[in-house]
């Protein structure tokens, strides 16, 4: 086990120091409680979280985000969580800022080592925010504009945890962006339809002392089909290369101020990416800072 800890930790440190030109593909469920920690139900009734994050995206886009999350323990085995995200995306003189998505996720503790989750992602925009009357590309849209079903299960074994998740979009969005023929940036995403994602996480929870905990993890996400758009003849066109694997590495560090207050640092970066990422979720590196209050 000591050798495994060293290998995983070295991988994470190596990834943390790299800055890639391509990046993560995560429509939201990577950061759900069950998918991130390998656990579902807290021992305390209420949990309130506030976080801020910053990332670098494709095409020199800078991304800043905030979120507010509340979790309520209904029973010893069941809790429900809600989360609201805000995002600002900027490329030179063009920017968009808005509430992006909301999440409702229920977690159920099957037994002391197995947790299951089911949830819904709710968009606050339709994926067709405009600038000067022109639709922005998906890379600058605050939301994918889709309602998504989310399913997940996690298993803990000593300090290791494994998580498997599935996220399924229920609708096309209303995006009307058409890539200019003279541009090498972005993808045409008129009436964009995003394919589902399958996620797996392998993580290791390690307590340095009573205050500090580390959790390095590897996170493969498989986009199970090519995304599509509609051409000028309203014919569905597949976006070649949008199907495939993204492999991410992350390092989560938690500092406990006391029994009810904690600060969490999270860094993620990709190791393998898909050839095409028309959804605009690409991140070369993401830094997240979170404050958690339990009461």
C-alpha cells in the first residue's frame, strides 16, 4: 500500500505542474459529493459550502466561477444536496456572465462502504446567450443549456475509493452559433446535442494529521458518442473526434479549522483529451477554493 500511495502521489504532482493546451470534459457530476469523496451521508444535519474557481480554457478563454451548495441529512442513510453555479468567461473584449446551472442530487448510503446517487442538472440559460445580436460559441456560453440526469455509485476499501457515474442530457440546446469559414476557432454548434458521459474515479484518502487530509485521484471520463449539430438544411451532422476519452488528475487537500469548519483546495488538470470538444468544457488547469460549514 505504501508503494501505491507513492506512485499515485507522484503522478498527481507531475500533472499539477503541467499546463496543457487541451483539457477536462466535465458537465458537472465530477464534483458531486459521492463522486469526489467516495462517501455520501455526513454525520451532521446541515452542510453549507461556498467555493470559487479559476480555469484556463481553449482559445485563450479565462474562466472564473463561484458556487453555493447546501446539503441536508434526511436520515442516517439519505441526504439531499442542492447547488447553484455562477460563471464568467472572457476572451479579449468578449465575455459572458450568468448563473449557469443548478443541481439537485440525492445520496443514499447502501452500507458503510457503498453509496449511490441520483440527480438532475437544471440549466439557467438555454445555451444561446448572444453578444450584439450574435450567438456566442459554446466555449463562451454560461451553460450547456441541457437538463441532465445523473447517476453514480461509489465503493470504499480501506483508504481507497472507486466511483462510477453516468450523466445523460435530456435535450438539445438552442445554440445557433455557426463558425465563420475564415475562423480556425470554435465549432459550429447550431441546435447542439451533447452525448452522454461515463465517469470513473480512483482515489486515495490519506490523513497527514488531525488537521490535514489529502485525496489524489485519477478521473477518466468517456464521452460515449460524437456530439452533433444541425446544418443549413436542418440535417444532423456528427462532430468528428468529439467521442472518446478524457483522463484527468486531481489533488484534493482539506484543512479542518475545527469539527464544523473546513477549507478545501482542489487542483485538476488533464493527461489525455478528446480530439474535439465542441461543448466548451475544456480546461487546461482548474484551481478551486472552498469553505465548508457544518451545523
